[in-house]
């Protein structure tokens, strides 16, 4: 479980606690809107794409492919 997952879980719990507090206090209309806003914000954070990381092997394969492409371009330019 990563840090972002933990933060998302805490945000969900906070939103839920805000809703429960609003119901107990009796100010359900204004506080529930705030809690709903927090909940929707949590959903937006959850929808964000996770950062993709390359492995060292993947970086090496990409570097080799780029070098091959450059070599082909250089060879084609030399033939002209």
C-alpha cells in the first residue's frame, strides 16, 4: 500500500466523519454540502492516473532503439 493510497483512505474517512458529524449536530444541509465537496474532491484524486515508472531494463531497450533509429537516419542521410 503506497503513500497515495493511505492518503486517499484518510481523505475518505475524513469525508465520512464530516457527514456523520453533520447528521449528529443537525446542520445536515450546509455541512453535508461541504462533506460532499470533500468526497467529490477525494474521487477526483482517486481518478488521477498513477505515475508510470520505467525499469532500468526498459530504459536500456528504449535507448538502444533510439540509437538504432539515429544510425538508420544517419546512414540514409549519408547515401543522399
